[in-house]
């Protein structure tokens, strides 16, 4: 039995983990966090997400190479040097570290996927905006991250691989009509967990009308 923390504690301390110890994740522990991902809600209970769990060192290395290439395009070399906000600079430093080590440090990479609807149009199926397709995927990502926190693991939601998605898909044989929505590195953290720093409810919740002060204490 693995030690766990309560749900609200997990929510308040699950920060993005970008530095990992290379220790392997036991099979039963990995299965438990993957199972938690499958408990997420999905439209019409379709459960249409699929998870590609990458443990093979060579495949992780190749995905890491593509991720690092994408990150160098997203974060040009001079972008960090010109950042004046200390909080953003720390975040960018962590992201760059992950980019350099994602293919070697975390023992598991999880790709969250979903088949592309055959009827999808420019505005999405049934007139929905295209990005609503992820609404059945990202709850599963969050379930996995919360479950990981509960049992002493860590990870983060990343999408940089999308800059080279066809090549990433080719490495693990994902079909052309299946899209990827997130890449989650998973492992034992070298960084500490939270507590998180978030805006108070009063700044982000309005009562009955946009901009109205919230009466929820």
C-alpha cells in the first residue's frame, strides 16, 4: 500500500514538476495513476481518450529530442535573458531544464490522445469550436496529475511536442487520424510540491454579472 494524501491537499499542492529522479515507477503504482485518469468524465461517457505510455529509453530519448527542438523554437535563446519578471523567469528556467532532460530523466512519458471526428469541420463537430474537443481529454490529464501527487509522484501538462507532432506520433505508431493533446512526463520529483500561489477567489469569481464583487467567502 502506498502512502496517499487527501484530495484537497493534493489539489492545493500539485504544482508542475519539471525535475525528476530517474528511479523507475513500480508497475502497480503506474497502473493506479493511469486508472485514475480513466475515471475522468467525458462527453456522453464516450471515454474516447487513449493513453500511450512510453517507457522504452530509446523512444523517450527520440521524443525528448523533438521536444527540445520545439522548445528552442518556442523559447528563443534571448527570451529568458530579456525576461524581467522573476516569477516568469523561474518558470521559463524550469521549462528549459525540462526540455533538456525530458527524454532521459522522467522514467515515463504519457501521451494523451483522441481520435479525430470524421465529421469535424472548421468550426468543429456540431458547430462547436475546435478546442472543445480537448474537454474530454484534459480532465483525464488532471486526474492523472492529482493521483500522481497523492502517491508521491509528479508531472506536468506540456504541449510543446505539438510543434513536431507528426514525428512524435511516428515514434510510437499513433495513427494519422488520432491527435495528441498533452505530453505528461511522470516520475519521482526532485523539486518540492506546493503550496501553490494562486489569486484569491475574490479576484477571479464574480456574482451574477461580469465584474460584480463576489459574495462567496
